[in-house]
C-alpha cells in the first residue's frame, strides 16, 4: 500500500511538471485536474470510511473480550457451585444413611422409655413406701433403701441415655432438612448462573458474527481503496505518457519547421507565398471530413506535413525519384498523386487536393499516420 502511494506521488509530481509546459494533447489541463481532484476526493472518502470501520471493529473486539472474560468468570462460579452441590449431595446421602441406621436405635430407645413408663405408672402396684415398711429389721430396711436408690439411679441413667439418642436423632433430622434447603438454594443459583452463561454466550456469538461482518467490510474497503489507487496511478501514468508524446511531437514539429525553413532558402518553388497555420489547419480539417478518416489523425498529419513541406503548398523537392520531384503540401510524387487523387480534386498544387491524396495513400499503406516509421521523432525518413 505504501509503495502504491509512493508511485502515485511520483506520478503526480511528474504530471504537474508536464502541465506547466505547452502541449498539443487532446485532453485539456482543466479537465485532467478536475478528474484528478474527483478521484482524490473519492479516495479520501474511502479512507475515512475505512477508518470508521476499523474503529468500530476495535470497539466490537473490546466488547467481545469483556463478554468473554465475564463468561469465563460465570463458568468458574458455576463450576464452584456444582462442586458445592456435589459435596452437599454426598453429605446428605451419608446423613440419610446415618438416619436409617440411627432410626432403629431411636425406635428401641423410645420403646424402652415407653416400657419404663408403663412399668412405673401402669404395672407398678407396690409403692416405694410400702416396700420400706415391709422391712423386718433395721438392716433389711437399710438394704431396701439402698436397692431402691440404686434402681432409681439406673432408671435415670437409662432414661437420660435414651433421651440423648432421641435428641441426637432429632438434631440429625433437623440438619438433614437444613442441608436439603441449602441444596435447593444452590440448585437455584446454579440454574441462574447457567442462564447467565447462556445469555453471555449468545451475546458473544452475536458480537463474533458482527466482528466477522465488520472484518469483511474492512477487507472489502481496503481492496476497493487499493483498486481505486491503482486506477488513479494508471490514469496519471497514461496522462503523463500522453503529455510526453505531445511534447515530443511538438519538438518534432519545431525541428521540421526549422529544417524546412532552411530548405526553403535553397529550394525553388512556383510561389513564395507561405500559408498561415490557421489556413493549413482548415485545409487538413476539410480533408479529414471529405475522406471520412477519424479526427484523431489531425495531430499526426500536422507533424507529417511539417516534416515534408514545412506547411508550404508550393514546395518542391530538388531531388528526383524515377525522374519525378515530390511536390506540394505532403510532397507527393506526381504519379502517386494521380493514383490516389479524388475525383474533382486533381490539382497537386492545391493543398486540399494534395492532402486528400496523401490521406488515401496513408490509409492504403499504413492504415493510420501513427504507424509510419519514425513519425514525430528524429529517425523519420519519409513516408
């Protein structure tokens, strides 16, 4: 891209230098400058659009990175929640096994307590006081008091033990209920996190699709800008070449004029009258119209005419070719002129008739004047 811009810069500088010189190019300076300004404006607009697209692309990439980071955080949180859920489920499973194992022990303890209560309050028919009164001796009384005290202590121990078993079982059940509540909360949080992850994933997918579209737009804009600059470089190169050729032709015309001016000082002619450039251009324009050749012939016909006669219809060559002298505006041999002259235009000294015959000859031999070897250069030797 930078190389292309350098080529454009060099071409533009060369082009502007050529514009400062006098040329005979068909394209006017103003039209060329206007075309260049138009293309330059298009390239500038495309550059601005490309900059906007690249800025938007950068913003979307930043947004995607943020969404990607948030998604990764949500996934990590979800994984931690799933691990906590897994551990809690395992703990609940172990607690439930303990509950199953403890349930029989609790049932046995409750059964013993119930039996004790039944025994004390339903089957106990002998009050403690009656037992004591039934003693026969003081020693027997003391033994009975000791036995009753020991029985009471044992009963209290059994009851406390059974009560602890029942209490522990109730606490285990309460803990299991709390764990289940916690599990439900974790499952709700996990579901919310999964929804959040899905939402961020969808947003990220949307951003990725937009990024892809933006990248395609940027690439298309770059390709279009590159193509436009190539076209501009080609157009400038063509303009420079056209200006160069025009300068060469102008230099050839000037050299031919000087050469024929020198020749006119030593070559005899039937008239000393020199036709003005405006008159000669009028003759050539009329000859082109009559013969029907393209108007693009005009420039090369001017060069050829100046090289041959210096624009003098009465010029005659001092050299003889097969006994004939080249005569007239385009220095035609009389025999050649007769073959290519047009009916009603048979005077070799008439500049219009001479030009018409010369055009017919060029059309037959060369198809176009620019195909004549060396025309417009120092190597030209005749046609």
